[in-house]
């Protein structure tokens, strides 16, 4: 669980699949993604985030060539990271 220091923060949690994907990435990419998680805790809909099309309420944010796919629960202030990975194959895993 990741949270920020500001008053209105969301808790960022990773699903087990996303945790495994994160662990397999190089350390420099992990640092960049972790910074993005902190950003999502402050603002789950940052500039550049896109709501994905389809039946699900999923969003994605770019971090270089990598993508973070997540859902937002505004009732309990929670961001659930569903999947993350390189842009060429992230959408195949949804």
C-alpha cells in the first residue's frame, strides 16, 4: 500500500499480478513507476491519464514506454493497480 503526505490522498494498492509484474522489472523502471504511484495517491486522474474504452472503469497512465492500468474507487479513496508493463503488451494482459 502506498499513500502520500497530503490531506486528501488515495491509497494505492497493487493486485498480486501487478506486484509480480513490478518485481520482474529493472530497478530504474521500478523507481519511475513508484514515483507514478505516489502521483496517483495525490491525484488519481492526472493530466495525461486516459479512461480506457470498454465495459470496465479502467484508467491508464504513461510512464515512458510503460503503462499503469488501474481502477479508482472514490468512495473509499482507493486506487487499485490492475496491471503494469511495457506498452507493446500491457493491453493483452487485461
